């Protein structure tokens, strides 16, 4: 939701990593009003390989000028997003509304509003 993006953008730099194509992704972000919230968009098209390959995540962190230990990936796909983030040494957060998951290897949120509290935890990143 836009509200949580507004809250997160105050304290964090937000980026997108997608298996989508560059032009349609940027068009969707622009048309939805989401584009201003994100500093960079990294697509598998520009990297030449799809998530979960860690190269996509590494290229995104390079664009963002950040390191894995300072980065979290919030995604809804266990294989593409979470496994990929773990292999790139990022902190993984699985977003799955209505599905309870418990796994010591990644964080899980059911509502985007939970991200703010999760990010504030001392041991998060």
C-alpha cells in the first residue's frame, strides 16, 4: 500500500528487482503511482538472467550502491525472491498474506504494515 511505502521511504532507500521486462515494468510503476518510491529498478532482462540467480540481486545491490548485509529483499515468491536473496546474502522477507510460515532462514509477514515493525528490530539486518 502507498501508506507503508511512504513510511518506509522516510528511513530506507527502496529498490525493485523483477523478472519482468524493463519497459512494461516501468510503465506499470509509473501508471500506478509507485515509481517515485523506488530509487532503482533492476530487471532480469537487463541482467540477462532470471531470479533466483544471485547475479540479479548482486547487480541490483551494485546499482543501489549497497552491500548484502545492509539489504533486505521483500518478495512473494519463495523460490525466485527468498532463495535468490539468501544466495545473494541479503536478508529475506517472505510476503504471503493469509499463509503462516515459520522458517528460521527467513522472515515472514502476512501484511505489508508488518514491515515497519520488522525493520525496526535490532537483529533484523
